[in-house]
């Protein structure tokens, strides 16, 4: 393992441990700061069970997505092992059977770093030092990329993080309003700082879940939205067209229920189809008959 890869791995584990500690710290501190909450919890233990149950569920989802494979392009894709016409595209390096599919123009880009044929929408991540299928972004808090294999897990983690963050915010609000007359200014200052931090986290999480829900509806990735004008396969696509969308209904169905054991190669539709989509209505966009 190279020194850069080792440093990246150590940084990833540091981020994961910090996230777990931060969650438990905020959860335990609110009970320590609020005497009324402790009394209520002692009389209603179900409340504590529900709160910490949500906390543990969120952390389980976090660790699952943090430790998951985002969809690395397999070593079998290296130059010379297979032709460009019939290339093996695998979504996992974890022992799943590779599926062989026909590959033409969607698999003609060679990664200059890891020497693999990258399917359309794949990108080399310099943090992971691997090419990732349907690359969305590299999340430093997770210590891994979000891609084809773990985007669904990532969405569910953020979805569960929002009610946990909101619940914790409400508890700290209660601690501030009920304790400000009986505690020192230091107590109030601490609670206010924690409230501001939680409010910022809540706003960020809300924006994140809305944005990624939009990506799911339209079958896009964060990387494609940000770098649309610089991606070779998106340059000639009308700005209001989502070239990989199969219709909102099918996009959501594929995201929620689609198998991740193999990867379907995607291609940019023909100019005629793109032109038709540019003038399509909302109802037509619900379910495209093409592609």
C-alpha cells in the first residue's frame, strides 16, 4: 500500500470514529444538561428507547454506507484482458459474479491512472485511487465515494439523520428555555452554540435530501450536475434534458428496487430522442417510452 493510500485510509477511519463519537456526545450531553428531561425519561423509559433506537439505527446506516463498496471498476477491465466490444463490467470487487455485457461507445475511455476501460458515467476518484461506476461524489465524512452500489444506502442514511437531528435540536431548545433562569451564563452559551450547530446541520441535511431526491427522479449524479458543461458525453445535450432519465417513475423504481449485482451500460440517446425530450411535458416525463 502506498503512503498516500495509507494516509487516506487512516483519515477515513478517523472521520468515521469522529462521527460516531459526535453522535453519542450530542445525545448524552442533552440529557446531562437537562434535569427535567432526565426526570421525564426516568418516568417514561420508552422515550429513551425510541430516541436512542433512532440514534443506533442512524449509526448503523452510516457505518453500512461508510464501509460499502461504491462500485469500483473491476481489475478484469485492465487493458489487454478483454476487448472493447465485449468488456466485463462488474459492480463489485467483493466476490459477486461478474456479468458480461456488450460494450461499444459507452466503454471507450481509458483511465490513465488505473488503466481500466471506464464505462460511461464512471470517474476516477483520486481519494480512493479507483474508478467508480456512476460516480456521484467522494464524501470525506463517510471516508468513501458515493456511487452506483451505495447511493441508495447513502440516501436512507441522510433520511434517518434528519429526524434524529431535529429531535435533538428540540431537546436542546427545551434545555435552554427551561434552564436559562437556574443556570449560569456559561450553561446558556454552551446550549446556544450547540443549537446553532444543530440548526446548520439540519439545514444542510434538508438541502442534501432534497437535492439527492431530485437526482434520483432525473437519474443524474452530483458530478454530472456540477460538471455538465465539461463532460464529453454531455456537451451536445440540451441544457433542459436529462439524457439518462427513463422517466420519473422508472428512475425511482430502479433506484429503490433495482438489483446492484450487475451494472447496465448506459448510452446517451440519439439526437432525435434528445430533441423530443427537450419539448416533453411533465406528464410525458413521468414515464418515457424510449430507452
